[in-house]
C-alpha cells in the first residue's frame, strides 16, 4: 500500500465521512504551486478555498509565525496582547467600520454578526423603536455550518438534516427588488447579503438590489449585514466587495484569507451598532490570539507593500478576458463573471462541470465547481499572467476533446438510428 492508500484506509475508518477528498497527498507548497508526496507540482487556482492569499511559503508569513510563536501563541481574552488593536485599526480603516470583534472562523464571525443584530434590535426596542427579530437572507446564500449560519444559508441540504433550524429567517429571491420590498417590514432586524455570492456561484448583487436593501434597512433602523468572508480582504481588487458598489453596510464579516492560512475571523460594525454590546455578552477562548493577529498584520502589510489589490484587478481582468475568448470558441461555456481574482466560468451541465475539474486535476491544476455548473477560480493574489495562460490552454484542450467526444457519440447515434 502506498502512503496515500494507508491514509485513505485509516481515514475511512476513523473520520466522520463529511468529505469526498481528491486522492492526492499534499506535503508542501511554494508560491502558487503545491506539491504532492511524489514530488508532482500542481498549479493552485483555488488557494484552499480562497484562504492562501499570499500563496505558499511567503516569507512575510513565515517570519511572522516564527517571531510570534517564540514570543506568545495564546493568552486568552482575559488579558491584553499587542496584536488585536493593531489589526483592528487596519481593518476598520479598510472596511469603513468602527469596531471589531475577533473570532476563529467564518461561521463564528457570522454568528457574531447575527447576535449583534439581535442585540441591537433589542436595544432599539428598549429605546422605543418598533423593530422585530426577523432576518431576511437571500436565495443561494452561504454563511456557514453552525446553527445560526446554517439557518441563514439557503440550500436545504445544509439545513434539513439538522432541523429544526433557528426560526425567524426568510429567504428573498436573488436580485429580486420586488420580492425584497414585499418581504421587508418593521419585523426585520437585518438584511443579510454577500455583495458577490461565493458558494452560490460567484453571483454579484445588482446595484439596484443592494441600494434598495440599504435604503429599506435605514428606513426602519434595521441593519444591512455584508458577508465578506469569501469576497473580502482584497480578493476582488478592493478590500471589500461592497466597495465596488459605494454601499456601506452596518456590519461586515471577514475570515478566509484574513490570516493567510491560519484560522481567524472578524466581525466589524459601526459605533452605533457597537452600543448594543457590553462586557460578558459575547466572547471566545481562541479568537484573536497573538499568533493569528501577528500573521494577519503581516499579510495586510505585504499586500500593501506589493500592490496586490492592483495586481488582483489586473490579473483578474486578464483572466476574465481569456475566459471570454474561450467562451467564444466553446458553446459549453454559457457565462463568465466575477471581480478581480474571484472568477467563474459557468458551463452548460453538471456533468461537464465535474469532468472539467477532474481533467484539470489530471493536468495538475486545482479548481473547483460550485452550484453544480460554476467552475470557480480563487487563485492566490500572487498569481501571474503566465499561470492564467496555462489554465486557459488546459481548459481549451479539455473542452475541445469533450466537444469532439460528444460529436462522435451523436454521429454514432445517427448511424445506429
Ligand atoms: C466559507 C464561507 C463562510 C463560512 O466560513 P467557515 O470558515 O468555513 O466557517 C461563510 N460565508 C461565506 C460567504 C463563505 O464563503
């Protein structure tokens, strides 16, 4: 048995069967490449689902981990350490919000946002405002796997096995302004959006829908909450995807790329909303620890120093342009969309989506397919034009072979016919 076979056999006995992993054993990464136990190099255009923003083995991250792990790894939130205020300053400046709470993961940040919205609605009620406790979420939304997050996540397969879910959530048809207006009332304490849906298929809100959500929330004292866990921290070429719209939410959440591969999440809110929280109401043992904060600071500083927002915009535009050229040659690509390095090519069937991911893997390129038909690309921000060319050439070859294969099958069918 190979080492990979041994691990697969052991995992299949010992772990809960939550994942269908690709049969590769990765041992090391370098830049935008990741290397398996045989020494084979893979081009990573998924970066651990949008996490490894600076790729692998970035010197700024290595230095921060080495320095901080020697000094202090964990201290709890009972005491001060140097990192939280320093990181919170960077995040408040970049999100346009005023205050920050640190968590460990995306879903935990999102739970914090939901709790903050409920607490704020309670405060408003105590001050005489008529406002309820309901959340409006969107069709195809994804906010995480814990109870509150799962209850505000659209797909039934994520919620139904675990019912009853948290009550008080209603889903609005995606980008349907009339449906949003119809479902909004003073019963609603918050409207929950992703400026660009991630798991839902790299789908951007329309300006009109986003602006309507902002205006409706403001009209009653409800909150607009933007989940930037996937789209935020520079992936789209701006620090937050909502900044492309010129719309400011009351609360936002960050996680995936925040600490360059270490787990760290953050909830940010306005000074007004922060009034709802006082000591003891919310907390975490690990969140915002010295190590994760030190690395997040190093990631932000490296992004700034290397101009990676601008780079993400440029390479992302080039990527979309090349995908559009590809779509012009292959009818099976029905749409190309995204912003910066959050890019999608939608294909015309779920079978083709699966096939392309598998064929790319054979050619040692990592991508994935979300919402059945959406090929999703979330490369590290350090990706270069040449890597895009490699991926495009591989996609071209795969789709050409697929078309030839389909044509041969249907010609065979006619002969028999
Ligand atoms: C990944 C994701 C989450 C959940 O983050 P976890 O760290 O997996 O808990 C929430 N919202 C969005 C938009 C995400 O992409």
